[in-house]
C-alpha cells in the first residue's frame, strides 16, 4: 500500500515541480531579477536537486546539449551567412520597397514590419526571418523612438503564423507523428491561417496607430535634432524636402518635412528639391561592404541554399556552414576582410549560441527528470470525458500552453498521438487533430525554448522578459482567432 501511494505521489510531484519550474523562470525574467541565460541554467539545476536527481544533472545537461548542438551550429552560421548577405546588399531592394511604404509614419512602420516578416518567413526558418526583419526595421524604430517590443512582437506573431508552412516544421512533425500527408493537413488550413495573418496585420495597424498617437507622424529631421552625438546612421545618402536624410560620421544631417520645412543642418549631397525617390532608406547605400557586381551570384546562392533546405538535400547546419564559408570567400577574398565581417557579427553569434546552450540545460532537465511527460499526461487526464467529441477543439486550446512550455518535438511526438487516440475513440479524425495542433504556433515562436526568439530579442536589444510580457496576450489571441476561423470554416 505504501509503495502504491509513493508511485502515485511521485508523478504528481514531478508535475507540480515542472509547472513550478516554468513559472519561476518566467516570473524571474519578466521581473528582470535574472538574465535569461542565468535563469535557464540555474533554475532547472535547482529543481533537479529538488526532484532528487541532482547526481544525474550532468547527464541531463549533456543530453540537452547533444539535442540542441545542431540548432546552435545552424544559428551560428546562419547569422554569419545572412549577416554578410545584408552587408553586401542582397536585401537592399526589398528593404527599400518596405521603407518606401513606411516613410516616417509609425503606423506604416509597424505594418511594414509584419509584412516584411511574413514575406521572409516563406523560407521556413525563424532565425532568417528575424535577422532580416530586425536589420531592416531596427534603424527606423530606434531613430523614431518607437517601442522595440512592438517590432519584436509583431515579427514573432507574423512568423508564427507562417511557421505552419509544410517545410516550416510543425506540419511535418504532425504528419509524421500521425502518419498523414503534410499537404492534407496544411492545404485545408490555408483559409484559417490567412485569417490569422490578416488579424496580425490588423493588430499591427492598431499598435501602429497607438505608436502614432504617442509620437505623432514624425520626420527624421525632427528626431535627429534631439540627438547631439554624431555617428554613422543607416539611412539614405541625400536629404530633400520630403524627409530624406543624410548623415555622415562627424557631420550633421539635413532634412525637411514638406516644401516649407527648414533644414536642420547641412550635409554633403543634401538638397531641397524633390527627387524620384520619395523615401529614406534603412540600410546605408554607400557602405563599403556592398558588392553590386556580385548581386546575382549572391541571389542565386541564397535561392539555391533555401531550395536545398526545403528539399532537405543536406542537414540545415551543414548547408549554412558551407554557405557561410562560400559567401565569405567570394565576397571578401582577402583574409583581413573576412576577419572583419566575422568580428562584426560575433556579438550576435555569441549571444544566440550561448542562449541555445543555456536552454539545453532547461530542456535537458525537463525531459530527463520526466517532468514534461508527467505535465502533458496530467493535462490530458484532466480533460472531461464529455469533451471527447470535441477533442479537436481541446487540442487546439491545449496547443497554446503545451507548445509554449514544450519543444515542438515533445508536443507533436509525445502529446499529439495521445490526444489523437482519445479523439479517435469519439469519431474525431486524425486530420482534424493534426490541423488543430497547428493553432498554437504564433505563441510558440516566443517560447523561451525556441532558439530563434533569442536572435530576435538579441538583435533588437530587447529584454526577453519585456518581449514576453508584451507578446503573450496578443499571440494567444492570434491563436484563438485561427482556431475560431478553423471551426467556422469546418476545417477543425
């Protein structure tokens, strides 16, 4: 009898400690009592001791590191690859198009952030999306004194909706776990996902209007007048009466707002006439790292890399490793120049890879101690029997917390089959369950267990806790909109 009670109590203890560990982590980082790296390492180590498995902490951590090492390698070389591609000007045309739409209007800038993130997300890789989006939009948010958590939140939500593409990961995992065809899962979900993406755009508009009310419709000269320091700014090379700016290191900027706006200073190449280009640019068009003669080589190389990634010709870390070596060698044949490019992106590489390996401690302890399994089982067990015929709805709702607190692998390969089996007993098809399981992805992309989110907050210089406090409510609402649209259209 005593042994039986102990067997019951131990799983319950693991469940409680698992939720307590996650709650402790989130509270401490949102209150800024600990840095994310310290919290990801120290909190799970402490709870591992509480569980009574402190002696196995080393094994759990090494297992976690082993699992996440390919992801860390991919992110390291992806940051180098896309960082160099941004340096050499590959994305300048896309950025100019977005910025031409944005001008200096906070509302347009926020909507432009969502549009850019959604477009770039077509490659299926969150890290790539965040690197390109932040590199393009960060100078605008910074110069106009806009909220950077708005940028990170909007980008994460847009990417989360697009992450459901068959080559993005979750759809393929659901198809594999339930032995279904990925296209059968994804194609019927397109209307609901489009509604979700439209909601992100509408939300971006609302947040942008809020920023516009807070700041007003600004021009860059009004912002630059407040700044006394001189520095190289990633803006256009000329200023005109419609708000274009030129700023050089050690110089001053000139700009106007309308035909009668006074110039804020002088700058080489500045003029007051209105040219064909009615916008400013977010990437310096005269930076010395540009390689216009190699533009098509770089474009074809990137298309080939993304094609190989989607077709799975080689593991993604290997593709980015080869790509980074190739793009450095071709664009910067001299070794000192290669070292300079690597040094320019070293901060991002170190921050992101450090965060990934710290997250390995968190995931290693969650999985190694069995906490995550017992948490998932408890959540499934508490579902009332009367909800059986509505298991697709239940799965959609559960996908929000479970994909936030668990890795996609853990949810799709560990929890979804159990939920699908329970649904099958009440006539709910595996296809409906698989589609419902995709609902939580907009929230999942801001999970502390997703390495790409550290690329986002790191490059945007936003505290992870601030990002979390801002994005969770909006991302959860986006998920529920997709779920509601899926049910309305009869998809789920």
